[in-house]
C-alpha cells in the first residue's frame, strides 16, 4: 500500500503522478511519502528526496515551480525514491533521463 501526504503545492497532480509512478515501477513496494513544497532558492535546487526509513520518504520541492517544470521535477525526485527503494546507485544522469522517458509515457496516455 502506498500513501502520500502533500503539504502545499498541487496536491492532485502530485498524488496522481505518485500513484502512476508507483504502479509503473514500484507496485510491489509499500511506500509512505510526504511531499513538502517550500522555498529552496538558497539551496540552488528544484527538489530533494530523502529516506527517513526503509519505507518512509520526504520529497522537498521548490514551491514556485509550475507546469512542465513542476512535473519534471516530481518525476526526477520519484526516480530518486526508486533508487533508494531498489538500492540503485545514485545517478543524476539517470534521473534526468528518467524525466524524459516518463514525460513521454505520460504524454502518450493523454
């Protein structure tokens, strides 16, 4: 079972993308995720994914992101979540590639 709590931001899009991503890639895993929309300008990033325990994660996402950039960043951070869950080595290039692949998949569904 997957659960998501969204603090601020686009709750519906965040939830929909999370459930799609989990079904697509991590259907056999139980994940509790909190997504926090906040000011990350001082950090110079659009998002972070942090593991709290084996199945609990926090994603922080820049609160000013909109549209395609928001979707891309969520998909990027969801990929990092998958890296944690599956013990895949951290790879930023892979996360950026995953954004494109998953945006293409989502666009074909619409």
